[in-house]
C-alpha cells in the first residue's frame, strides 16, 4: 500500500484517544470509520469531536464553516466487519488490556486483505505481544499518538519483532502526509521513547519530594520556570552538544550516583493510593484541587496547545 493512496481509515475505540485520532484523520480529508461497543459511546464521541472542532475554530485554526464537512467524514458503527471494510489502515485505540488487543488484532487480521496496515495506539504494551496471535504480524505496527492527538504532532512509530520495513515506511510516510510528526522507534521496548523519558523525570521528581529536598509545587515550578521553557526548541542531545560533552561527562561522573535508580514505584506514590488521594479524580493528590482549579488546569493546557498550533501555522 502506497502512503499517498491511503484515504480510508478505521479507528477501533472511540474513547479519550480514539475520538481525537478519528477527528485528526477526518480533518485531513480521510474517510473514517469509528467503532465502539455502543451507540451511546459513539454519540458522546461525536459530541466531543464537535466541541473540539468549535474550540479550534474559535482560536482561528480553520473556519467554523468547515466543521460539518469534517464531521460528515466520520461514520460510526458497532460492527467490526463494517468498520474495517475497505479501510487501508486501522488504528486500534481500546483500553490497555493485552488480551483484548490480541483478540481484536486476530479478528482484524482475518477480516482484512494482507495489504491493510494494522496499527495499535498502545503507550505501554509490546507491539510484538499484541501481534502474537495474528498470522500476518509483518503488517502490525505501533502508532503511539499523544493526548490530545489532534493538537500534539508526535506519533511514535514502533517496529515489532516481525513488523516489515515496508509497513514501517508506509505508516511513517502516511502520518507525515497527515501533518503529524512521526518518529521511528527501532526496538519494541516498554515505554518506547517518550514515556521512558517522561517517567524517568517523574521518578526523580517523586524521589526529590520523598526525600524532603523540595515540595511538589517547588519541583513543578523549577521545571516550568527553568529548563522546561527551552525544551520545545532544545532537546537533550542538542543541549549536551551546546554545553560541551566534556562538561556533560564531568557532571554525570559526579551527579548520576546521587540520582534515583529504584525499579519500583515510589513509596510516597503507593501511600497516596492507599489514602485514595488520586489527584484530579478525587480532588486531592500531591496538591488539593477544587473543581474550579481542575477546570482551570485543563483549560490552561488546552489553550497553550491551541496557541502553539496557531503559531506553528
């Protein structure tokens, strides 16, 4: 399948990620089949998509007059066979349950012609394991979108043990044509690239709080008002080259032995779970959150991403 020929996509799962992925493809002109277990889930997904599109239009990302034509490109269904029919690439975005994903991929593998790409949006599960029960594992690939997928450009394209180079190339080129920023992940390892980096930072942040070095707000302030400001334009390798690899080596030689290396979740995190302090879900995590503060936090992030998208264009 040539990337430039792909114009029909199926998205399996209409939840947090699935409806946003469907919206993104439809916005780029693709016909999209969106599948979920019930019509009520699908109605909610379309409602969310309309809301997202209105918000984007309000921020000047495209004319509001385009919204109906984008939504019309998304056909909803509860029938897997109907969803995948004539689709050239299928993105699975169901819950992170390896058994469920294996069953879905086994069914899709049996239903779809061999040229159809079968992709999973998993953020943690092995691509190789998901493809384990398919007969054509060479066409199974990881496509890890980041939330919200219609605003964040990154997609990690992950090669499973049996994923063919043709599947990788076609997926990568298609996502690029869709306006995304795909990156090539050579090995199927837990966390891929993005989550390994993100959670390495979170582990150290938790350790700093657990050891009384600083409180949670201070840790957040250090990142948001310090090195976090330059991250959009200066990744770690460019930064190392800028600083000098001799200086980087000297810093690491002194510092790394003092950093957190535990392979287990932090005890302070486990204690929060025991106390049912789960963050936004319960109004109490490392900080206390009122409903208004939760809403403000979500809106601050969304407005930042919308502004970033507008400036990028």
